C-alpha cells in the first residue's frame, strides 16, 4: 500500500479526524490480530462481534489509526457507516494510484469460476495484486484495492453479486479497464428470483467499464454472449473480446481432450495457435483458462506465453478442486468451498474422469442461496450422480437430503447411495469403506461446513 496521511484518509471518507497529530498509514486491516505499525484498523460491527471492542489491541500492536463509527481511545476517523467509508477510501485511493502509474484494473464476475480465474491471472500477469481467498464483496474488494501501490501494473478484482445493485456498487469503487463475465448460472439465484434477473445483474459489470475499456465475454454462455450489444450501445469506444469453443470466439478452444481430469486443447486467436495443457483438475476449467488467456492478451502477452503460463498455474485458494493423494493411496478431491448445480455437475464429471484406479465416492452437502429452485437443484444432482455411475453417493445434512432421495428413485440403492445427518457420521462412513486407489470428492457450499470434513480427511489442522 502507498503511504497515506491520516488527514488524507479522513478527507477521502468524509469523516472527522480525531488525533493529536497527523500520522502515516501504510496498511489496512480488519482484524486487530493482523495490525502492525502504520496500520489503519477498520472496526466493523458484525452480527456477533463489534470491532470497536478490539481497537485497544490494534493500537497496542502498533496501529496508527482506526476507522470507526463510534469514538475509541486512540487516533481515529469517525464516520457514520464504516463499510461505506471503506468503499469511499478505496475509490479515492484507486483514483490516486491511476495518476501515479500505468495501472490496468480487471474485474471478474460469474456464477462459477471467479476465484479460479482470479487465481490464474495472479500467476499469469506481471506486477499483479489479486484478492486473497474469495474477497469479492463490499468489504473484500476495497481491502484488495488498498493492497495495491504505485508499482502495481495489474489489479485483479473478483466481483460477487448476491442482490441487485451489488456490481454497480463495486464498479463505482473500482471502474474497470477490463470486465470479464464468465457464466450466468444458479449460484445466488435466491437473491434475484430468475436467471434473467441474475443475467441483468451480471451485465452491469460491463457498465462499469471506463471509456475505451474491454469486455471479455463467454461466447459459449447464452446469457453472457448477448452482453456484447450492451457494450456497443454504451458508445464509449469500448471493445469486446469473446472466448469459448464457438467458431467466432476471439480466443477459441478446439481439439479438447481430458487426461485424468486435466484438460488439453489448442487455443486460436488472430490466426495464431498455441497449446494449453492445464494443471487444474476438471474439464470445466477450460472456460476459466480461456478467460485468463484472453485477458492476458489484452494486457500485452502473446498467445503462446499466455497459454503456457495459464497451463502451468496451480490452485491458490483452498478447497477448490484440489486433488491430493494421501499416504494410504486414497485420493481426495476437495472442492468444498462453494457449490451450485453447475459446479456440482462439473465436479462429478471430474470425479468420474479421475477415478479410474478404484471406486468413486461423491460426498455432497447443501447448495445454498438457491431460493425456490433449491429442491429441484438438489434432486438433479442425485440424478446426475446415478447417470454418471458414481460408485458411492453420500448426502450430508438435511439440506442435501433431496440428493439422496432422487438418487434412490433413479435406481441407486443399497450401498450405492446413503444419507447421514452430520459430518462425524460422514467421516465414519468413509473410514469404513474407502481403500487404496479410491477417489473421494467433497463438494458443498461453504456454509454447510463440509470443508471441515475435507480438512479432516487430509489431516489439516483446524
């Protein structure tokens, strides 16, 4: 982060500076345990914890300033709304950085693949700042912006949406040079009511482009491809690049093959062709890889270099299609960070592709934030597991029970499909059955807590 004065911070957020002397801010933290000399401690008020109570610990650790909505003992900037103030701070800070260097701001949205595509670009682009984990909301995005400094050439931002207006708010904080729309699926559908309303929300990402910016759109998604017309109507000299398997895609994949879950394909753009052989597990990552290559080309990399770096990139964020062989010869495919019907189907197909040396076990939990489509979405996963001939399907938790019920109705019974209520029961089920050569998929929305089972199976300390 570039050094800021406390007065600059107060001016940017429209708050009142309460301090004996002006101090220098060199970092921003929202956890008092991460505070150090020069830190701006942001005191959020959550459902369970009031960050103001931890301001003394932050100052004791060396924090120079606090951003607060009620007075604290120490230098602070007082505002009405800390979340909104953080957004204003990030907006002003990004505008400052743009005056000091050659900065390209890239925003990524989509029902699936945001974090993976962000992680790819973090390994492909030079002098890059990208979110840690899945920082993609009104708190995480500003925190990412504030990690950049005058040497940053590429700022990659993951932009999530749970309700109408979310993306407009985020792109107001960070206007985009490149806007990437991956997919419009069922994730967060509960906040919108229909796929069409969700598509309209995702389309607002391209509204956040600066003049002369570039929209990078998935040509294979019937709800994303039409967003190109929205760019043309904006009349701000913006451009459109598309990616996919469609014959007219700007960056096109062909000759796809899958070897033990990893996709290999040719990439063609502007008459040139390069080879991509992904390290990531799952055929569905072709979409994310093509998006990465398309963005990298716009950032100055040639096709061969963009394809090679994307191919070599590995998973950075936890619980996302991470394939690990345990000491006992059992393979764990951990994709337990989040789930939607689309990503669940993709994970099941990846499990089938990988599990060629032994039996396949799909351990699935609830897919959340699906609204009225929840039951049907879960039932569909049970049908998919049976039709893919997954050897063992285990549904965990009441929210995932329709997966089990639909699998049984489709003809999976006995030991092929099972239901348990708790993670402890799921662990016991697996301990009794899995053997060397078997592959176990763990897949659910993060809020279901099934990631804890993945950690247990892999011996990860809590």
